[in-house]
C-alpha cells in the first residue's frame, strides 16, 4: 500500500511541475484543482518541491476579499529541454529552460530531408554536436522534443515522409543513440501548440495557425485543443489543390497551394523578376542557400522594397484563398501567421484579408482576426519543449503490475 501511495505522489509531483511550466504563478488551491489532489496533499508536495529547490514562492496573489494566497513557480535551474526544430532544409537546436526561455546558443545545421537516406543518422550527429559544443549537462535534460515536417505518426514514432529507417522507430533509434527520452511531432502542430501556450493563440479556442516556410503548414486549435485527425495527419494545408497550373508538388500531386505560395516559390519569383529587370534592393538570390535568400527577401519587405512587397503579396493572396476555405469549414476566431515566414510581419495581412473579403461569406469572415506571431522562428523550438513537458510522465500509471519508470529528474 505504501508503494502505491509513493507512486501516486511521484506522479502528482510530475503534474505539479508540468502545470507550473505552462502556467507559472499558481496558488496551492489552483494547483490542487489542476492535479486533482486534496489541498493538504498538494501543500505537502509543494513543501517537498520547495525544499528540493524545484519550485519557489513568487509572492501573493491578487486580493479577492480575504487573505491573499501564496503563488508558486518553477525555480531557476529546475531542468532544461533539448528542442529540435526541423524544416525540409534546415535544423535548429536549442535549450529551453523551465521558464520556457530559449537559453544559450541556437545552432543551425543544414540538413536536407528530401530524398536523403542518411537524414536520420545526420540528425543524430547534429544533436551530438550540439550537446558537445554547448557542454550540455544531460542529467538536467528532461528530454528531447523534435518538430519535423511530413506525415508524423506520433503513436508509432515514425515519419512517413522523411527520416527513413529500417531499424525501428525514429524515437527508439535516437533514444538509443543519445541516451535521453525523445518525443516527435509534426512541425506545424508544435508551432500551434506554442502559440496556444505563449503566443498569439493564447486564451483562444478556435484558431488556425499557419506555419509559413518552405511549405505552408497548418496547426488547428479547436475547442482550445490541438486537432490532429484520425491518423494524426490533419492540417496538410500546403497540399490543398487550388490551381490548374500543371505544377508538380513534392507530394506527387498537381496544383497544390505550395506550388504557388511557399517561400521556395516566392524566391523563384524574385529570381525571375530580377532576371527580367525588376528594380529592387534584393541581390540575385542564391537558391543553393535558400535560408539566406529568404532572409534577404524578408529584410527587403521590412525596408519597404516595392518589388519584394509585390512578390510576397502575390503569395499571401494565394494563401488567403486557402484561408477562405478554412473559414467556411471551421469558423475560427483568429488566423495566426507563424513560422519563419512570419518575420515579414504585417505585409502578410492585407493580401490575405483581400482574398478573404473577395471569397468569404461576410457573416463568417467579419469577426476573424488575422494576427502575426511574436514567436516567429522561435515557435517550433518552444513547441518542441511543450511537447516534452506535456508528455513526460504520462506513461506512468498505477497498473496491477506496477510497471512504471519514474527514475528521471521529475
């Protein structure tokens, strides 16, 4: 009986730390309700965690007429999460701390996922290089969260689009190589998760989060929760067939939104315009170094370069056509522009709004707000950290055979 009680308390401790990661400054009563434990038990667990230096008192809550209760947050140095944010061409790795802050150096690795049979081993090497170069204390790492493009099967731990392997799941292979627990998910889903926790979708229930990059991903927040669909593949916005353009998409189909509106296509339009004599401050983009070329385009947009704004607006309008369909189907309260492309800021809003005005029934569209993310390229890193925090300890339960693993720092 004592063993079961201790196990339940360990699980409750994990729940407290998870709750404070996402919502710092909670009172003991709020924590008690969140973890579904009595107030005396919660108070005892909080005392233990304070003594261990895991959480700290952070002042008194606002007055509601009686005695002001104490609030609690995670203490500095409680833990770190190793976050990996992948797109089709580049992988970013950073540490995220217990206050959901990206700390230390964000490292960027060129890792092409397209038709790359060695991509998984290259990813493992990137993680190793990061850990070694940053002198990461792995004993403090709660786990590794990885966001990646493609059809990610979270339950099986595989990516049906990229990172091929005949040796088992992506999760199992990386865990064996690195020695830390690993969770993976689709990049756009994690960006939506980050926006719902700390960004432009916070405290909203029905939001479409667009991940604008080399493709155009979508994370859907419905009734305040991330919607994944039957197989976990919901949100393939990039592959909505909207055009009769005979352009073959990477998915193998024709006329997808991605073929007219991704950053890759936008850069190709910039290249073509410059060849045809467009007047612009943008240097001829080197399509072999697409990240740098995209940054050059975004910089020109922010500086008011007319040609850059026109090219970006063309892509934004086409994205707006897809957004109009989403509005008709899902009736969201907000559209959030996130991901690397959102660094171009408000330049996205007017052309997307124009498409909505032209194509949407006014009653459906009139109250939909278009927001630009403040998290931008940091969103996926934070989403990967949120993935770890949300899932750590959830495998732990109280089965008849008491088969659990609670030997990590939480």
